[in-house]
C-alpha cells in the first residue's frame, strides 16, 4: 500500500503543477495581449506630448514622427483608420505643404488636447480587432 499511495501522491502533485503551470501560462499570454494596444498608444502619446513641448525648430521633425508612427499602424489596422485620421491627416498636409512651424505647433497642441479621448477609443477598437481575429475573448 505504501507504493500505491506514493504513486497517487506523485500523480496528484504532477496534476496540480500542470494546472498551475497552465493557469500562469494562460495569464501571461492574456497580459501580453492586453498590453499590446497600450504599447502603441503609449508610444504615440509620448510623441505627441514631446511635440507639444518642442521648440519651433524641432516641431517639424516631431510632427513627422507622429505621422509616420500613425501610418505604420494604419497600414496594418485599416479598421481603425477613421479614429486615426482628422487631426493627424491635417498634420500630414501641413508637412507636405511646408507649413510654418507655428502652424504645425498649433495643430500639435490641438491634437494634444483631443488625444486622451482618441487614445481610449483606439484601445477599445484594438481590443475588438484582437477579439475578431480570435486572439482574445470578447
């Protein structure tokens, strides 16, 4: 009987470790998926805040970084296009038309004020997209 009890105890411990390992593996996967939208929006958030604080001589480069970062995401996530348009498209037009640093700076400041609400919308839409792709549960 001692051997059977030892085998049963070993199987119970192995089963518990398997369940715990699966739980933590699943939890890590879910955390990674949950953080994915935040990584992009946090990066864009930083670029916008930095551009809003830039001097006139630096604002054009910062605005180009904002437009470029948006374009990278837009090409991958067409469904979010409408959320990422308007103000950033105006920035793109200003850059293409060689607008003054004052005009670009003014548009960046408008974007800075509107961005918190847009950021939340983008996060929601990214989560919906992940769910539609079957990467997370709705």
